[in-house]
């Protein structure tokens, strides 16, 4: 109830009357200087950071992801073995494990294969979000590795099957594509993170600084520590005969990491 420009509140528990509250006590005073409006929270106009500038960023003429052919142009198709070393390990090529435009991209967290259908899925999803102030570029090459398959109901033996399709192998920390332009990460965060979850291999959307921090943390963990029973020491010194009797060549080479 309002009485003589004062509010009287009633306590719910004891139903007793509280001291009168004057609404004028809760009105902000009229500041002469606009800088004084943030003094109550310890903020001033000097704490407001200016927006970033994009003067050093140039938008290429081809702003969207280009079409990727389903197979390479070869004079003669040749069959190859599985060659699992193409997907096992960490990508060491600087052009493939670094976001060269130093902005944003999607990076693989483990090895795997990208088929032509996966390229088309990524291309249609990314190109639908590209605007005039941004661009996207592929980092991984088009499908080049042949994969063979026998026909339905074929008997075992009789040599290797015919080439069925081509794939692109990727390793850990291999950048799939990059996105750049005159914008901040929060502008593309929603759709690029959801797209990273639909990749055929575990991927994550990162910025340039985040990827460099991930690689630094990974390679720092490989440095020698005080623990004598690491996977590297167990394999190098053949503790318990595990290297001779239990582990295979891939496990020995990568110290049980990619198995």
C-alpha cells in the first residue's frame, strides 16, 4: 500500500511491518559527466575496448568452398595397400597442421578418411553461411587414395577387388578447412561447432591461438617425466617382455597412443 509517497512492506513470516521505504532512495542521481555512470561498478569509458580492425585482412575473389572431384584424373588407375600409416600419428606438415590465415578453422582430433560425400556435405553447409565479409578455403587435398571392394556375393580369393571409390586420409591436428574474414568468432561459433560434430572423424572448431595451445600441450606431455613406468620406457626396455610377446609394430612405433 502506498502511503505518503512511502512504501510499507509486510514480512511474510512474522506479518510484522518493516520500516517505510522511500522510492527516492533508489533513483540514480543525475551525473554531470557520463564517465561517472560506471563508478558504482568500478567501470568507466576507458575500460571499453575499441572493436578490432580488419585492415590487414583481404577477401579473396573465390569466397566459398570449391567443388571437389570424386576421383583424381589418372592415366592408369593403380591399386594400393591399406597403408595405415596415412591415418596413424600426428600431422607434421606445417601447411596442414596450422591455420595459415591465423583466424578460425576445423581440425581433426584423430585419424580417418574423408570421402567425396563428406566433402559435399561440408561444402553445402559452409557455403550456405558464407557472407560478403568472410571466406572459406580447403586445406586437405581432394580424394586421391583408392579403396577397393569386391562385388556382392563374390567368393573369397581371386586377387584384390576393383577400385570402388577414393578417399583423403587425415591425421591428428590436420586442419580440414579454414574460415576467415572481417568478423569475430562469436559470429560463426554456432554453425561451425555444430558442423564439426558431423564430421566422419572427431573434429573441433578452433581459432589459431587455440590450435597452437593444443599442439603445445600435446608435445609438452611427451617430454621425459619422473615416472619410470611410462609407455615409452616399458617398450624401450621391454619390461615384462611386453614388447616381444604382446605389442605389434604400430603399438611399438607410437608407444600405444594410436591403438
